[in-house]
């Protein structure tokens, strides 16, 4: 089914506000989900909304809190999310980081006791829009097997980096696994086989069945390189946020447990060099103009594809599985009926 950005935002907003999420915070959460759809990443889009709603219903998400924070040092903001919606807590932290200038030229927010953030690129892009370099790191349940192993012992542990230039930002957003678990769930929900070498089942055997992979392990990207980066992020996030390590992490893929992963947001001032922003933009254009293997597919830099997909989807809409869209509309109708009965 083809859905417009406006209709998706309206539907998500109604469902969240129907569960006592304030309108501004409902929009923040809705925007993260809809932006993922617009940029071509449905694994982090609307398919996550039913779980978010169930977590609110079960008291695993506080729909009204923005979390609390204090400066642990001159540049490190310690954030207790108070079980809040991940985007709401993260954006509140970014606002405080912006308002509290530091002579060091860098601020870092270490977040615990919050919920899933969605695509990390959303946050580093906002940092880049104010002229700073943005870095975001996050941890997750044990979903990835180590290089040479078969059992899930570390998280997908994504990283995002955005660097502003005179003509848009470079935006890198990737998991340290070969795919995200959200993508595995998306394949399972739509009956799409996985690629070979993406995952193993619960017994450690290679599988292309996404349903079996959900209870197994995903491979690190780039073998030892992705594994090394993933385990470094595992320790870095836990070391800064005081959050749980992967074997004990719960709450990003279920509606049964309080979320106990960690998130790190970093904002860094750019160098005050003459024409730096133009030079960075010129370099990215130089990379884009380099010879391509396929002349019909020019070289791109991180963030180009997502921008193009977003521009197209903003005009033409994006595809949502019919069953998911029907489920969300039925949830909206049930929520409205409940509210009307309650008011009577």
C-alpha cells in the first residue's frame, strides 16, 4: 500500500497521543519512525510502532517523561531516561548539550534507562545542522556472533557519524552486524529469505530463514573488522553510560522487559579553518566524480542514497505492507472507541 508522509505522521501521532504521549513528544517519536520509511529503511519504521504501543500499555515506557540529566563533568551529561520514549529522551539531551556551551568544544551525553532510539542518523543529522560533528553509538541485546563463533554474545551496536559541509552533510549510519535485527524481523514479517552468510539459527547452523535467525545469531560485517568495532562499541557504551552488556540487555525487541541498553551522543565543534566547509564539500564532490565501475551508477558518499529516497518518497509516498497498515488503523479505531467510552 502506498502511504503519504502526512497520513503516516497523522496515524502514528493519533496512536501515541491516545496513550497519553504529549503532542510534541508524539511528533518526535512519529518523525523518527516515518523518516526511516522515507529513507528506505522500513526495519526501523512503522513495523516498530505496535511494539512501542504495547510497551506503553504494559508500563515499560513512560509516555510523558523526557528523562532527567546532570553534568557529570564539564562536558559529560549523564542522562537517566526514566523509561521514556527513546527519541524524546535523546532530543531532550541534545537540547541541553546545545544550551550548555563548553570551553572544550565537545559535549557527550551518556544515556541509560531509555528506550529504542530508531535510526541513529536522525540524531547526528540534527547535530550537523547546527554546524557540529555528530557521533552516536548504541548497544542492544546479544544478537551477533563473534568472528569465528556461532553464538550471539554481542549487540548489533550501531554507529552514526555526520560531518557538516557547505553543501549538505556526510551521514554514515550502520550497524556493526551485517544486517540489523530489525531487518531480519522485516524479512520474517514479509516472508523474504535472508542472504546466505547473514545469520545462523539457534543451533549455530547457517540459515536463510529469517524466523530461525530471530532466535539465532547475525554475522558481524566484514568478519573480524565488524566484530572488532562491535565489541569496542559494546565496552565503550557500557563504560560511559553504565548500561548492561549484551548478554543481559533486554527491551528493544520485546514488550516484556524494561529496556536497559545504553546510548551515547557526541557533539564536537568544527575547526575554525578558513573555507573549511567549502573544502569538505569540494572533497565529497571530488569523490562522487571519481570513475565508477558502472557508468550508470555514479559513485556516492554516505547519506546520498537516503536523501534521494527521502525526496522521492516525500513526493510520491512510500510502500507499507497492507497487513501492517491495517493493523495500525485497527489500533487507532480501538483506541478512539476506548476514549469515547471512557469520556461517557
